[in-house]
């Protein structure tokens, strides 16, 4: 038995093992995580896990640390990184990072990004030391069951494939990686959508991940804003359940005001960090 770590691709590691390693690594974080195997697989599918470029550190035949990565074209994204508590302070995260980033450059990736909780100074400092820089602050909210909106808005149930190409012109701000159009398309059968239309096309829409009640995208066409359309889109949501918002760009004062009008509670915030490879 040896405690010398081996840095390997995650290609041969089962999803159950990766899930367990991530849950243990995040068990003592300020936002603890305990995903079921099914929820983990959905998370990885949505974000686009690329097992060949992802890395694990193995100590005594046990996964001690992970760097789970997605690649889309020339852009790469760190989905999740963590070290099992008993293996911390051995430099495993830095070793994983060096090997992973080298592999991404060799593959032809030109950019790399991730998010880190604003109070996770250790991880933040590691990313900065690797050359990553602040891009924006992302907020998360718990949204109570929306009150019923006026019934003078005709809201239709649609599928994500029906509207995904048409909604892009409605975006003022680029969604975060897990809320991006590509991410929702990866799990299109798990996305619930509602939309409004007029003679010019789509007026507004809301897209929610059915399994978690996460409001991933919400937008209204510029000429139709301040008419109660956003509220109408999420009111009377199927199941009348509360919603979550994960990683909404803080720079949008309009969205922050909308969250306040709904009585939403901000839960935590993350920094989005980026670098050129």
C-alpha cells in the first residue's frame, strides 16, 4: 500500500464511484451536497461531463480527489472539483489541475471557466493561482410559490426543442454554463417550458428543470417588458411548487428587482472565474 497519488483520466471510473467521491468531498462545505446516483447522472448529463479530459487522484486504490470537466468546442468548464477530507492538504487539487489543464490545451481548448462559492477562499485562491480571473458574480435564490397572475396573458405549454432556437434573441445576458441552451438541450425531456407568442413570434418564456424545480431561463422580449409577462409565465406553475434559481448574473438589476417582487430569498452567491488556455 502506498499513499503516493496517481493522477488518471476518469474514463474508467463508474458514475457511482464519482458520485460518492463528490458527495464525500462536499460533505463539510458551507453548502453541503448529497446527490443520489440518479441526480448525479442528470447533473453530469446537463453540464456535459467529458470523462476523458476529467481527472481523478487515486490513493491506495481509492478516489481521493476529482476534477470533473465538460468540453464544448474550444470551451472547457470545471463542473465539480473536490478532495475527500482525509486526503486534503497534500496538493492533490493542484496536481489534478495541472494535468487537466495540460490535457485541455493539448486537445485544443482555448478557454476554461468555473464557479466557486464566494466564501470558499481556499478554492478561490487555488483557481487564481492557476491564472483564472473574476468574470462576474452569480446569485442563487429560493422562490416561493408565485401568486396567481392576471389571466389576460395567454401562456402556452411548449417543449424546449420547439423554442430553443427562437429564444436566443431575447437574451440580454449570457446564461451560466449549467443554464445555457446547450445544457438544457442535453436534458430536453426533463425541461418544462411555458411561453407566450404574438404575431411577431415569441414574446417570453420560462424553462425549468422538472426534477429539481430550478428555473434555468426566463426572458421577455424588449418591447413587451414591464407588462407582467414574466410573472404570468411562472405563476400557476405545474404542481404549484416553489422554484429555485441557480447562478443568475447579479449585474441584471431588472432580474434582482423581479426576484424581490416575488419574495425570493437569496441563498448564496458564486464567482464565475475564467481563463485563456
